[in-house]
């Protein structure tokens, strides 16, 4: 070792190697326990798949003037926020569950809206990729039926809401 000025605590590479050699067994044990612990946690963590469906909401107007189109666009942007809140309700999940033949857990379903769009992204997490995709698709179609029921005018209004379903059967593995 080089002589250090008084009060200095600097170590050279050789000093680190000496300490590592003295503590090699402890360092190896800590490393192996970390690897085994990570393996155990990974093994016991259930696999979850995420499937996504995307719903596009559009307003069609019998009149093709610009002001009506702008009004319809603003109307749709406001409505999409409400539609996304319906995804976890029994009004949407019960018909989807009836079609699938099993009960859908509302906690496994989530809806998001990309900023300033008329899209509703429906995500479902499940232990089976196929089941997650079936649930996402059924919820999207059920949401479409509910929206059409809600937006069907009781009077002779010219604005009608139409819902287009773009089903994206995307599977994502998550742990």
C-alpha cells in the first residue's frame, strides 16, 4: 500500500481484491441466495395475459354541413368519456358474461381513452390468453349494444351515434 496523507481513507484496486478474497464465501452465498430467491418468486407468480379491444365511436349526421359535423365531433368527444365508465357496469358485463357462459370479474376489465380521441381501449387480464381475448371482444360488443340503446333517439333527431368495433386480439404476457 502507498502511504496516504493523514486522515485519507483511499483504497487501491489491490486492496479491494484482498477484501473480496477474504469475503469470497459470503459474497458467493449472497449471490446464490439472490438468484434462488428470484427463481422462487418467478416460479410462484401467476402468469397473466392482457388482451385488448378497441372501440371507435363516430357520429353520423344526415346533414353534411360543417357546423353540424363540428357539433357532432364535440358531442362524441364528450360522450366517449361516459361510455368508458360503462365498461365495468353490470349493464355491459352481464350480457357479455351470458354470451361467454361464465361470470366476468369486473376487476379484470379496464377501459382507457387516448387523449383527444373517440377511441375506447378495453383491456382484460386473465390467466389464459384465449379467454382474455374472448372477454375483451364480448365486452366491446356488449358496450356497443348499450351505446346504441342509449343513443337511439326517442324523437326524430337527425344525429345518430354509431359504434364501430375494431377488435385487436393482442396478447401480452405479464407477471
